[in-house]
């Protein structure tokens, strides 16, 4: 005979074991919830620290970029006034031109200013510099692609500067070709004639390479980098007065302690 078990009740021992198991599960669940909460707090704290560190790092890059730009501007102004006898308005015009060129090419405004400053050490007028700089950019892009550095721009400016002094071979050494008639003008012409012919020669060799490369995916990426760097400089210039004030206060405090 089969006994019915639907109404069977667990023994006291079995019921106690089940109750203990339930209590244990509840306690373990509570411990897990506590552990999860603590881990969440630690992760949030780490995330906050990383975010704070990233923000501090970003503002540090901004202020450093502004400091570098301020130094470059001061150098450009002083050198051009001394070597090229340029006026403030002429210098400002070249700085603005450097910005305009950066909008259509991959050479940044800062790199253009570096080249302009170096060209001025040869005593060139601001008009000659304005004539030469777009073609110098094409030369730089041909040699270095989108990765030209300040040192590169100084080297190319020195090369063009030597050509402006009548040394045509300064350019032929890096593969620039020219006609005998052009070479003769570079060697014997006036500053204005030399600048015009050198720009013509570079245009014949490299075309509008700076602008054309800017239209490629790699060029657009470089322009984005340049624009971001420019934005950081602008933000940094707004932060600099605060940094300068804090530095001054800190200096006075250290002096007082000493």
C-alpha cells in the first residue's frame, strides 16, 4: 500500500536545519550587499580621483600652452623689432597671417610664427616674410608630412634665409630645382626680387601641398589637433592671471617663512 505524503510535516530536527540554512543565506546575502556597497564606494572614489587628476592635468596643459605661446609671442616681437625693424602693427599682421594659414593647412600658427621669427633674423622685411612663409610651409610638408616640428621650421627658415642672402645652392641641396634665370635673380637680385623668385621656385616644386594634405583624413586629424591645442592656449590665457597671482602669494609666503 502507498502512503499519502501530501500532509507530511518535517521533523523538528529537519525544520531546525532548514531554519538555520535560511538564516545563513540571509546573513550571507547581507554581507554580500555590504561588500558590494563598499566596493561601489571604492570604485566611485577611484573614478572621482581619476576624473580630478584628468581635469588638473588638462588645466596644467592649458596653462603651459599659454606660457609657451606668450614666450613665443614675446620672442617674435623682440626679434622682429630688432632685426627687421618691424612695427607693432606689422608684427601683429604677421601673427594674424600665421593663424589664417593654419586654417587651410596642417602647419599650426605656432609653427608659422617660429619660421617667421627665424626668417626675421636675416633682416628681412615683413613683406618678404609674408611672401615666403606659405611656400616654406609647402616645403615643410613635403619633407615632414604633418609631423613638422619647431626645429624643422627653424631649419627650413634658415635655408630660405640663406637663399635670400644670395646662396641659391642652399635650396638645391635638399632637391629644390630651379632654372638658371631664377638662380641668377636669387644670387644678384634685390630682396623683393629674391623673395618673389624663391616663392615661385618653391611653388613650382611643391604646389599647394600644405593645403592639399589638409584635405586628406590624416590632414584633417592634424588640423583637429592644432585646433585643440589652440583652444587650450586660449583657456590657459584666461587661467594665467590666477596662476600668476597664486604663484606670487606662494612666493611671498615662502619668503616670510625663510
